[in-house]
C-alpha cells in the first residue's frame, strides 16, 4: 500500500434531495456516492471538487465550506476525503460522465434504500446532512 491519496467530494442538496452518482470504477463500482475523486497535483481542493462535479454529473457548481472529512483505509488503498458543500443550478439535470454510470437526485429520506458506498450514510448523518 502506498501513502494516503487526497480526494474530494461534492455534496449538493436541494429540495430535500442529494445529488448522487453511481460509480463506474473501483472502489465502490456499481454503488452510489456523492460526486468526487482524487485531487490532482497543483489543484486546490475547491477546484478539484468543482472539476469532479462537472466531470461526473455535467453540472457546474459553486463550492462552499467543507462538510467534513473521512478516511477510507483498505488493504491496497488509503484515501483522505474532504467533502464540500456545493450549490448547483436548481433547474439543471445531472448527466453521468467520466467514471459515473448514472447520476440522480435522491430524496434524503430514501437514502437507506439505495446501494450506497460504505460509510456514506453514516458520514451524512454524522455531519448533519441527514438526520439519523
């Protein structure tokens, strides 16, 4: 295992729904998550969150404050993920792109029924994005 990789996530909430993508690549392939990915060398965290949002959903967003951070540690990976609040056009429709196979607005109250990446539901509850 190499050293930790820095990643970001984009948390967009509107009208009681959160923007999710279905991951098309590992880790978490086939599962739903907030848009996000690795920070590139020389890229600010906010710029990375904005880029990942656009690449994975086709939506442009305004990056706000950090929601929180988490670590994902496995046998062959160690990611440090900082999630940011993002604001998107309320009338925009997401379209899956790059390593996402689908993108959708999901009602916050229905998240437990979706196949989410490990730890996402708890992260959202811990950081008061949803009530547990």
